[in-house]
C-alpha cells in the first residue's frame, strides 16, 4: 500500500502538470489565432502598399506615354500644316504658269518668262531632300522592362525573423601592434581566443581628436587598419566592434592614441619660410623621418607656426619673408620620406627613400609618406641630376592620384612643372601662369602648403616662382613629385 501510494503521488504530479500544459496549449491556440489575424492584416497592408506604389508608378508611366503621344501628334500636325501651305503655293504657281504658256503675244511672254523660270526652279528646290520625309515615326520608342520587378515579386517571401546564432564577442585590441607615425595611426585587433562565433566584419571608430563624437573610419573583414590624415599633436580615442547576421557585438575597450608631438620644442630664431642658415633639427621621436633631399639640409614641414607679436602674412613673397626681422617662434616638425608603397613601379629609391629617380622616359609620380590636412607646411627638394632639359613637377596630391602621368594631369594633383627656362602651374590638365626662370642641377624647389589660408605657393632657389599657385585647397594632401629618368631629386 505504501509503495502504491507513493507511485500514485508521482502520477498525480504528472497529471497536474498535464492539466497545466493543456491550459497552456489552449492559450496558445487563442494566441495563434490572434497573431494570425494581426499577421494577415500586416501582410495585406504591405501588399496593398506595394499595389499602391505600382499604381502610382503606372500613372507616372502612362503620363510619359501621353506626353510622347502629344509630342508625336504635334510634330506630324505641324508638318501637315507646313506641307499644305507649300503645296497650295506650288499649285497656284503651276496654274499661273499654265495660263502664261497660253499667252499668244511673244514679246509679253518673254518679259516674264525668265522670272517665272527662276521662281519655278526655286519652288522645286524648296521641295528638296527631306521635305517629303516624315519628321516623326509612328512607333513609340519606349520599352517597359518589367522582368526585374516580376522576378522580385516571384521571390517575395517571408524572412526568418529570429536567428539562433549569437552575436560576436567584443574584439580585443592588440596593444603591442597599435602605434602612431607622424599623423597616422595603425590599430590591430582580434577575436577572443575561445570565441567560436562566426564574424563577418569589423567596424573601427575614432573620435575627432578633441573628445568629440566617434565616427566610423573602417568597415571590413581585415583585423588591421591604418588611418591617415589625423591632426598632429592630438589625442584620439579608438574602439572596434564585430558584426554578423545576428547583430553587432559590444565595443572593445577604448584605446587612447597620441599622434606625433613636436620634434623640437625649444625656441629658434628662423626666418620663415625658407631658413637663410639651414640648421639641423634633431629627431626626438622614434617615428620621425626626413625628406633629406640634400645631405646638408633635413627637409621638414612647418605647421601651426605662430608669432608672439602677430601672424605672419603668407601673401608676401618668400624673398620678403626671408629678409624680415627674425622672430622667435615655436617650430613643430613632421619628418617624412618618399613612400615606395604608393609610388609607380618605375620609381627608383635610394638614400633611405630620401632620393628618387626613374627608369622610364615617361613621367612617373611618387608621394611623401605623410599627408597633411591642417596647418602650415614647407619643404624643399634638391635637383641632384638634370639632363636633356626635362620638366619635372612638384606639388601636392591626393593618395589616389594618377601615378603614370605628369603631376597635375588629373584633378587629384596641384603642381608646378618646370624646365630649364620657365615654369607653369597645372591642375586637372589646365596650364596657367607661365613664369620665366627654370631649374638646373643643384637648384632647390620649395613648396609652401598653407592649409590655414588654403593656398599653395612655390619657390625656386628661395625666390617665389609666380603668384600664389592655387587657392581654396581643402582635404588631405601628400607631398608629390613626378619625374623621368633624366632627373634625380
């Protein structure tokens, strides 16, 4: 009895669970009916919306057909009216000529015959080629391509609203591989080691360098990204998240990056923009590099240069600036060299990528490694070899500039090209401001990029060459040169 009673207790529990389950199922029946009505209403509304859109498009297309119909009728009716008038004039002339032919007085006939003959020929010429050709075809040159829409309708189906796979885990920033170089930042990340969730891509975000809002700078499958064109001497925050079909992961931990600081912070007495005495600037950062185009002078870019007394006027000539009174100022330096990774394959590098020439007789383009989007920058280039009077070009360019043509041939470059006698400014294959004065071996070409005033100015041997070359510059610019095998820079 005890065993049976114990067994009955267990069975009673199961019966109780079954009754509760039946109640749950009956509630599900009611819920399914309610959801079905709601879902059908939503489906009908969606299909009705598609039908309404199709009817609106139908009305628009019919309107175009009616306009084409009215246009064809107007052209044909105008031609009918014009042809009717000419035919009436021609018929009248023919009847008059037939009456004249019946004239029995020879002298009277001769007095008007020449004029009538000319008029008949002129009228006949007016019925020349094309006059009796319809100006409009009867066919409607319209063809409605409804195949893609029909295919989309046939493929119209329900999508699975819920997925079973989870969203990815937050990526991990690999601090040992993240670094900054001048005004560029390289970031690297990976998925957590034990994560088995499939990842379709990543979204990298940076703030504006002033603690502002984050913005997307990269979306893709790679786990490493280099961001160019950042501001110097600025602190950026970076974060990354992963995504797949299920959704987006939480953000990784935020990484704080510092772009290159001033490589020389002590006050110097330097005439701007071209130093009369070229003092060697020390490298203070492991990421510093130089555009050292002649051994005695380290190329450098001045930016955000401020005078304690007043702002320097960059609209003055370089020569007048050189002769100005020395002003103590803070000089921040961005070292850079030529960039083999973005240059044309014909460019030949030497001297730690500070010297370039070319193995082709055609002009080829090479860029500097550092891009500028803000501030005031000046650098010099020395002509080490100059044979057979070629015309190299110097200036700035976008990263995607044409590499197999002279600098300035497309709209991605702003340049001065120069031979041994004269120079021209060129952008988007437009040549302007021919200026006397060229280059020879040993000459120095200066490039002054002022992104505060948004101007570009050139000099040759420390004298300004022509007027301000370009204005209204905005965006990210890289130092650029184009040359062939007759030049070494």
